[in-house]
C-alpha cells in the first residue's frame, strides 16, 4: 500500500512518541520488570566483584583474606570498614552483598529486614583497653570495678588510689584520664558495654549496653581506627579497640581481671579459651565475662550476615554462589591468616556451626551449597 505524505509524517511522529515513552519507562524501572530494582541491582552488576560493609574490628583480617582469595579465584571484594551498625543498615537497604558485625542483630534490626538473615561466625577477637602513658613502662592491670568507674567518669586521675592498689610498685602519673570511645554504631562498643553491664550494676543501670550508648564522659572517634588515633594523640587517654589495631600500632594495652580472679593478657590463646564453649545453632552467643579461668573476659565472635534467600533484586545465581563459596573459604582455608594478625582461629565447633548455617542459604528456594 502506498502512503501519502501526510500518512508518512503521522507514522514518523507516532514512532518518535512511542520511542520517548519507552525510554521513560526504562529509566523509571518499568517495562515489565517483575523483580524491581534498587541500588544493589544497579550498582552491583559485576558478578565478579562483591561488596561488603561493617565491622572495623574485622578489617585487618578481611583485607588479608580478600587479597589472598582474589589470587586464586579472581573475585574482587570491596569491603567498607564503616562500623557494624552502618554495615547492618546497608545490608538492610540491600546496597551490599553482606554486612559484618561484632554483635548479632537485635530484635529491632531483625524487624527492619524484608526477609530473614543468617549469621556466619567468621572470627574471634579481643577488645583491649589501650592507654597513652609513655612514662609507665609496666603493663597496667585493671579490675572490672575500676574499669567501670573509669568509664563512668568516677575515677579521673591515673594515680587514683584504686588504680594504684592493683598496680603496686608502678609509678603512676597524676595525669588526668581522657576517655576515647566510638562515635558510630559499633559492634566493638556492643562487646565492651555488654561486658561492663555484666560486671557493674551501676553501669547496667545508668548506661546499659548496645552498639551505641550515651557515654557519661569522653571523646568520640569513628571506627577502631578513629579511637586508636585519639588514644595515640592524647596523653592520658584510655579507650577500647580491637587487639589487632593495638598490636599493629605498637600501642600498650592492659591486663584485665576475669571472673576467676586472674589478670589476663589479651592474646590468641586467651581468646580461644573464652571461645571454647557450646555454640547455639544460630551462632548468636556472647563470650564476654567468660567462666574460663584462662580466658580473656572482653572477647567476642564476629559475624558476616547475609540474606538467607539470595534471589532478590535481580541477583544472579552466579553472584549468590560466589558469595557463599567465599564465606565457606573464609571459615575454612581463610582461618590460616588469623593468628599472624592476632585473631583467634575459629574452633572446630564454630566452623561446624558455620557450615550448617551456610547450607541454609538458598537461591529460589534451593540450597546453594550442595
């Protein structure tokens, strides 16, 4: 059929109109997509590059593990050391493949999820009390009650009689005590405040425990890195950081008296002793204030958290499989890098629990690991 000039112009105009409408639908996420999209499906399109965020406690170990895994698998992992609270928030918003936290998700965090999440124990480590007292060459010793009073702001000088009583023969300066604590939501804070709440009724009543608390005194720093920096830069400072940060930065840290009455140096051995306990099926357990006579009392597991069902927001089976295989490698072969970085390798019981939890991960309802 031969078209006249008017019909040709009308046909071209209609084609242009529908092209504009189609482009608009695509840019708005329309065009018949049934699974929806968000920043995860848009920005995480490279299935050979995973994204994680969370615990700064884990960062030294993760940096080593991800580098080594890349050498054999080619998989890239972009890990953002932003604190446990931020990592859980990003997982909740589905902008990362996994979150990492030094505290299990609480009820409020669980209720914010659109689907169930699973916790895989990934390492165990110690939270240490590091201090800046260059003139003190001896390793300081701290009891639970003295430690609580320091962070409550009740003990304000380093030569206080209560500190001197447990550090006989140590010449303590009259320097004022400056508290360094986390300013961000932090699993490290959760570990430390959970410990203080267990050993001090006054702390439990006045401050409590959690990833973020209203500190009675002190200066806030972001991440383990920020708190470590504050301690190093401030004479008289004391703060809580992950053991690896203290070791890597040659920072002194105290012995802490445990429940058995022993003053324990934080180490791989004393963390392993604290972690030598029965682990529940969901792996959510606190190791603080351990009953172990040789266990360090401020220790914890750390977890990687992922969605149990991995088919969401246009994620591919390949991406989900690479994530779960990475985590399986981390709790098995990846543990060989723990000791050199002063993390305690996972116990056989923790590895077994982690394996069972990873087998719960599914894609379209089918187990990813066979």
